[in-house]
C-alpha cells in the first residue's frame, strides 16, 4: 500500500491516547531523565511553524531516552495567567477564563496533531486554582522570610522580630533597605503599623512605593522588557514613570549566589554572559557628598573612587527624593518641565540614548570632599533612581556620557588619568597613572583605587561596598487576570497573611474586568470580595511570571493536594536535565526561576541549587515579511501608498513601512513580490481604514476603485512590496499554520523537515522548497517494506555484511547526533542509509527492524505503522529498546565526509571507505542537502578529496 500519512497518523494518535503509551509513572527503580519545553502562553493565534521547532526536538530526545531505558518526564502545560491573555479577552469581548480555555484547546489540538509524546495527565495550567494555590503558598513563605547575610540563606521573619525585641537591629546583618537603626526598647514601644513598615524593609516579599512603568491605556504596571521606545510593547500605548505602592521580590538578596552558581550549569557562554551582565556585580565604595547650604547629603556608589579629583558635577535621577528640595526657585520651571519629559521615557530608552544629551540644573551645589570645591548638582535621564543610589559623581574625563554632558552644558573637564603608557586603552579600562589628584599622583589605577578606599573609610565619609545592577522584581499588576495575593490589611493598614488553610484564594467572578483608572485594580470594584471578616484584601494581582517561576516542580507531582510536590518525587526527578526554549526568556524567566528554586532550597524543600541543568536556546524559524510603503503625511487628505521600487526616488524619511498579510502578495518572498489590482482590493477589504487611499506604482494610480494608467504604461497595477526575512508571527501577518503543512505532507514530514532545516540553535527562514525531499525520503523508506502491490517485502533472513555496515553506521551517527542535539545531520544520515539499503535491495528483518526503531523518535507515526507488520510482542515501537551499533562492523568501513557547497559546509554524510571518487561524486549528488542548496543552479564540478571532504561548486 502507498504511504498515506493522512490515514495512519490520526489512527496512531488515537491509539497512543487510548492505551496511555505516553503515561509517566514515578518508577523510582529506573534512571530518570527530565526534558522540558519552556512554558508556552496559549495565544488566540495558535501555533505557527516556528513554535514546534523546540517541541519536536525535545520530543525526539524524550522518545530516544525512553527507548534507552530511562524513565522520562516530558510534560506540557500552559502559562495562562497574565496581561496577554487578558488583553486578548478584552479585544474579543469575552471573559479571559473562557478565551483562555478556548485557546488551550486549540493549542492542545495542534500539539497532538504533531504526534508529540506529552503525558497530558500531568498537564499544568497556571490559572487553575489547584496550581496557583501553591504559587500563593510560595509567595506567603517569601513574605514570611528575610535573608540573613551571615548564614547566607533565607530565615523565618519571626527569628528577626525576636532579635529586634532583644537588641534592635544594630547587629543585624541582613539584605535590607532599612537605613535607620533602633534599639530593642525602641522596637517594643513602636506601633503595629511601624513594625509592619520596618519589616517590609527586610521581607523577601515586601510592599513599598517605587517608580514604575505605568501604562494608563492598559491600566497596569509594565516590566522594563515590556516597554519599547517609551510605549508598551503590546499595543504601542504611552508609558510614564509613576510612584506607586507595589509588591516586590527581594531577588537582590540572592545576587551573589545567582552569579556564582552559573558555573555549575551547562548553558551557553552567551546565555551565561547575559545573566552575569544583568546581575552586574561591581566592587567600589559608598560615598557621601555634603551639600552647600543644606544638612542633607548625596549618597553615591562608585567603582572608581580614584577619579574623585576629576568629579566636576553631580547628577541625580529626575525621580530622586532630593530633587524637589535641592531645586532653587529660579530653576523650578525648567526642572519641572524636564521631569515631565522623563516620565514618558522607558528605562531602556534612557540608558540606550547616547546621541541626545538632556538635563536640567537644580541650582544647588555639592562639596567635593577632597578638593572642597563646590560642584553643580544636575538631573539627567541617564541616571536611574533604582540603580545604585540614583545619584553619581560625574567625572567627564573618564566617562563618555559624563563627557558628552559636560560638553553640552559647558562644565569643566579635569584629566585625572594619564593613559599614554597604554596605547589603545579606553575610558572603561582601569589602566594608567593618576594626575591632578594630589596624593594619588603617579600611582597606577589599581593602587590608587585601594588607597582612595582606605582614605574614604578612615575619613568616615564612606565604606567599601559590593553593588549589583540587578534590581528587585516588581510583583504587582493592576489587572484582573492573575493570581490574587493571599494578603489582607487590618483597620490600621497593617499587612497580614491569610491562613494557609484558606488557600487557594480564588479569583472572584467579575463581569467588568477592564482596567480601572488611576492605578485601581479591577478587583477593587468587587467590594463584597475585598471587604471580609478579617479586613481588606489586596486588590492587585501577581504578574505573569509568578506561576512560570516554579511550574517545573509541579510536573513532578501534579495531583498532590497536600504539598506542591512530594519530597519523594522531587528527590527522584531532581532538576530538569534538558530545558529548551527561546532566547527571549534568557534573563527574566530564568532569573526568577533560579531565585525561587534557591529560596525553596533554603527551606529544605528541594535538594538541588539550580533548576535547569542543561539549557539550549532554539533559533527562530523566520518568515518573510511583506511591507508596503505608506507616506507619513497625507496627500490632499488621502493616505498614499507607494510602490517599493519608486520609494527610492523620493525621500525615504517621508515613509513608514507597514507589514501586510502575505496571502495578498503575488510572488511572495521574492525580490519582485507585488500587489496586483485584485490584491489591492483585498488589502482594502482587510484594512477598510484605507478604502480611500492612493496606491501608486510605475504603471499608474489606483484610487477609490479606479485605476488610472500613466501615459506610457500598460493597463494593470504592479505595486511592488518589500520582502524582508524577519520574525514570524501574527503581528507581521506572515504566520504559517503547522496544521496546513500537516494536512498537505503529514506530521512526520513536518517533524523531520523542521529538524533538517539546520542546527537547532540557529535562526533559519521557513522555506517549503526542501520539504518535498523529506517527503520523498519517507516514501522511499516505505518502499523498503512494501512493494507497489501493497505486499510486505521484509524477509526473516540474515543480513549481509554490506547492509549491516550501512545500518550500524547509521545507528552510530544518529545516536551520537541526538545526544549532541544535532538533528539536521541525523536526518541526513537516515537519508543516506535509506538510499544505500535501497540500492542493495535489502529485505532482511535483521536490518529493517532496527532501522524502524532508530527512526521512531523522529517519525513516530510511520514507524508505528510499519512496526505492527513485524508482529512482535511489544504493543508499540516506542516501547522497544533503542538499537546499539557494533563497533567491529565500522572499523575503517565508513568515513564521515563534510559536504560543502562552494566551500561552505552544509551537512555531513557517511560513505564506505572503499568508495571510488566516481562513486562518491554520484552518491553526493543524490543527497537531499545537496539538492536543496543546488536547486536551480548549474553544478560546475565536484571536488572529492578521499577520506577528507566533498565540495560541490555551483
């Protein structure tokens, strides 16, 4: 019978589900392997072909490890709380609970359609009360703990209050924002409200007023990575800085451990560097500058105390607490205007801006503690309130930004480091000899730093200090669709934790869940829920990353109602052995997960320091984005679209590129992609706001349903678009639904093709030109087992030496490639193997049966169908043992050749060592990877260097 994936794939998916083939038990007698995909958010758009790239790779690894005898945990669930889900619900006009349920059903159907071996009985959904009960429980434990720096771990807060009662906080060494000291007597005389405020400075989960990214249109606070160019990433709405009372997590207490423990995980150097940079450890000094005509002092942190003689001005963050106090009457208007400007700027924009220098003078002066000269105090956006102390001493001779600022506003520049002996040294390098620095003159920078630190401490104006760029995580959202805080307040405003027995605190039903105005959460409208017998509930909800910070633990024991997971299950499954996901989570999600895991470790609830042992970032499958050129200013009151090839004749700054639906474009993805008249009309139907727009191309102008040709042009529009390789997704209208590909080619073909596209870590464009080659391979594989009359060809006969060598070379190559996560070369190995066996007319079950097992992780449906014809006892090929190779068969029998096109390596292939140059040339030209890269091109010659390489010149 012919290979018909549409017939066999649904059959086997139903069979696996009915017989629970993918069910995972806590079988502690087996070695374990935990492989995990990063938690997906179930969007309304569903999956596009870029999403399954990681899912297929982990599925192959999970199936492979199972067949090697491991007990494999390969679960799936949904990160279903948060702003995206709620925003989608608002746009669709339905409740987020209903829209989320619908989206999850869609996602699960698409995932099942790919034949992925998830154990759905372990499904985790963050918006399920049975899950977020434990998110709330972990939060309460963070709230009930502080970080003891002497013990270097989290400790219950009641141990801290016991110390306060005895001797105050003078001898407390803790991670805290508490600056004032007090005695035991003073503590015992304080009110409950005062106790609450002080403890908030110590708790790992605490509430304080902080400057946040407020988006009025979305009605919530946004994290820094959710703000781009001063507007929200989702929706493009204005964002401003605003002081608000917010819950935060004291992740900074774990900064040193987060930094040091990176050495223990198998992550890429690039990913580790991103984490280290985000943590940003630096050694320096806390230093205080006195102010002229004021009793206040400006606190700074500097890593270059040696340059203090070159400090010619101070800069405060516009939000700094001292700004209003230091601003003199004559400068109030300018300072006020400048603060309004900065409110609309995101922190990322403020830090990234280098060309535009802005600032305002407060009118006040600080005193340089060593030169005793008065130096002006300015405010500027490049200093952030929550980074360090929110203030800097500016040394323009040794810092690019300070120098640009000094040059813009005419401030003195004093050179203090002579780098002439170090050619090529930059301002950032701690090299050179001090000059113009009194007692430091002539000293090398490292020695001068040490000397200055000693002087600062001996003078009592500062202390040595380690500082981190990492800041505490904002943990409040003024939205409905999130975990309710298990916190309430009494009549005096004192915070209290709900009894653990009352968890979960479920999200109440709310018909009007749209954001409130002025920072009020939608839950505040549910007064009968807010006000209850113990007091007033917290009305903010937790952010989207709450559940995803620990979800990997719940998969270990998802039905447990007594604890988030049993000790037995946690001790067995331990950390995730392989974690796969995109680089967009390289900092936020991974940092929070590591923080939560370390806290749970401190409590003795997990036995491992890091949650993810090995992590691989998958590259994106990119799509072609098609753009139209839209003139920014209307022409005679009408929007004007211009052909991409005509735009070069006009000022490009006059236009903005807007992405359009790829289905409307002719010759999509080519240099000559375009809209014809029918395409323009469909575009107007799709975007009716442009129904009266002008569409101009070289052949004429289309306006209000009429095409007017130019004198020299023939009739018909040819409005060229601009094709650009970029991210695939609904915002670019270029998403390709994997269901459509499965319908046409089958899931096994899609699975193998996505793996064949290239190394899993690299970005690669989606191009279906090569998918036919994979489809042909599976048909060729099928023909090894069945003839054209649907007759089973396999015989119970012994293998020949030649066919054995072909098989065992494939087993070795594929097994090694899977372990290396090199799936593209594994697929190539299968193709070579099938071609060789076909030429040898192999019909031996001794060869063809192990081949099916070897291929099963990659193409689970076709291998399951073929397996049943062997009539073995195992009910599924996926329950069998992975074949191993015989090294004696491979001694000098095969050679792995790099396959290059025009000198660039595009793949590998195994060939018998005794092949002639002519045979190697012929075999190489039959490789799918060669066909893919030479399609439509003329092959000039094939260069074969025996035992070393094959290069095709086109």
